[in-house]
């Protein structure tokens, strides 16, 4: 590491308190993600079997398209705010400025997504309605600022309560929709209702649990200070979403909606397991930020511990998924989704690069090296598109999965290309030593 070592501050009490809160915070995050995975698995299987590959392909296509605009709606605040709430005392100004900015950017994202889809498919297309509903989710995103505040204070339980209560309620409603033989449109509307309910509960909890007097005035100086990070994170986020979802659009356009229904079902099973890096990051980011600021002598050891936990979590999941992929998909989804097991099997080998991509992104965020995130995302996107164009016509949906696997790996480990992040390679290699999991 290139940082100058600092003298050890006398902050033992704060450190013990932080570690205790980290454990409780991790427990809430784990509860949320496991509950979502278990309930989501059951509901997803029943909904997929009910709708069939064609309708699932349409739904996945619309979701993938709307996802491209999420970075425009979020403005990178999901990465910026937890850091700023820890390092800055101007909490009310930060919240007000972020909420107004998020509200305006979300409105732009909704309009842009609908207009572009209408220009692509025509105003009479069902996709225009689907995109309007799905993109309207962004409008509730302004209250995510409350969740980021709770996360920074290691009080994730409030966000968990809001999200999980809404999720369980809508999960039950989807079972009812199956019972009454509802069309696809009603399932898409349920997604919007879920976010709306979660936003209402989160707002109520924030008002109840904090004493902030929010005036909803934008602090232009504060926004200007965030502008470089917002620009880098927004562009990087948009590129990430494109290269995470472009395969589904290309499969639909090149092979058809049924093929995408099968492909996206396999991908969705993979995405259910992304809760693991989310939990680890949610637990470690506050402590990494704290150590970077107050205990620089421990910074490298904390990063190494973080990377090691992510490494072994990824390897364990890879082994489990690769050994069971075909049997699980055949059992859950049946012959209509034949081929989704192969997609899950191929994607299993992307877990390591995906987990470490998430891990190193936290380092780049803490160190304000966000341009590197932008560059490596662009590299991954370019590789993904080129490989999809080559492999989909030759190998079908398996080619799309292989293209994603290769592009995720290239994007993550392109850190080697940049001098400011090249030193992370040594830590990534050391992380395979199990002893570093308990290094602190």
C-alpha cells in the first residue's frame, strides 16, 4: 500500500461499539436476504410455471430495458451517501439535496425509458405499458436516502423491515394472481406496488426514529461537491447495467422471447445468490471507511480480511451451484424451461469474478478512484457485446452465458491495467490464504 502510516488513535471504545453494531447489522441483512431468497424461489418458480417461457421472456425483456436507466435515476447516491453520512455532519443538507436530486433524475429516467421504447417498438406495443410501470419504480427511489442513512449508522434493520414487509405482502398477492388466472400486466403492476409500500414504511420509520427537520432545499454547493462522483458513478452504473442486461436484449432480438424466457430464468436463479456479497459489503463498508480514516495502520489488513471472506464465499457457492444446476432447474421449472440448467451451470463459474468485482469496487469508492470503475466497466461491456455477437448465433443461449462469464472476469481483473489499483492484485492473491479471514 502507498499510504503513509498514521499513529494509533485512542478509540478503543468506538471500535468495540462498531464491531458490536456490525454483528447486529449483518444479522438483519442476512435475515432479509435469506427470507427473500426462500420466498422468492417459491414464488418465482410458481409464477414462471404459470406464465411460461413466452411471457417470462417479455417480462425479462422489459426489466432489462428499464434497468439501463436505473443509473440515471440513482445518480450513484447508493455509493456516495453511506460514505458521506459517516464522514460528514451536515446530515439534513445531504438528505434534502439527495432526495430532490433523486426525484428529478428519476422523472427524467421514466420519461426517457418510455420515449425510447415507444420509438423502438411503437406506441401500440405492450412493451410501452410494461416499461412505464416498471420505470415508475424510480419515482419512489428518493426515499432510499433514508435507507442509506440507516445503513451508515449500522441500523439496517429499519430498511429491512420496510422492504421485507412489502416483499412478503406482494409475494402473497402474486399467488393470488395465479389463483385468479391474471395476465402478465398484473404481475408487473405488483412490482410497482411492492416498491411503493416499502417506500411508505421506510418514510414512516425515518420520521419516527430520527429528529431531523427536513426542509427539502437543494444545497447547490453540496451537489457541486458530489458532481464528479455522481458523473463517474452514473456513467459507470449505466455501463454496468447495460453489460449485465444486454445479453437478454440480444437473446430476444436474435433468437426470440421464448429463448430469453429460458435464459433469463437461469440468470434469475444466479441473481438470487447475489445477496451474499451484498451482505458482506453492507457489513464491511462502514468499518473499512472508519479504518481508512482513523486507523490507517489497519487498513490493508481490513481489506485483506474483506477480500478473503468474499473469495471463500464465492468459491463455496460456485461449487454448490455447479454440482446441482441441471437437477435443480429441471426439478423446479420442468421441461418447458429445458436449457436453463445449462445457463445456471455456466454462470456458476462467474461467481468469483463477480464477488471480487463488487469487493474491489468498494476499495475504489473509498479511495475515490471512481474513474477506474468506469474504465473497467466499459471494458467489460465492450467484451460482452462482441462475444454475444459472435457466440449467440453459433451457440444460442449458452453462447450468451459464456460471453457474460468471460466479460465479468475481464472487467474485474482489468485492475491490473491501472497503476492506482494495481496493488490490489497482491491482496486478491493473498486472500486465498484462509488465515486472513480472521486477520483482525
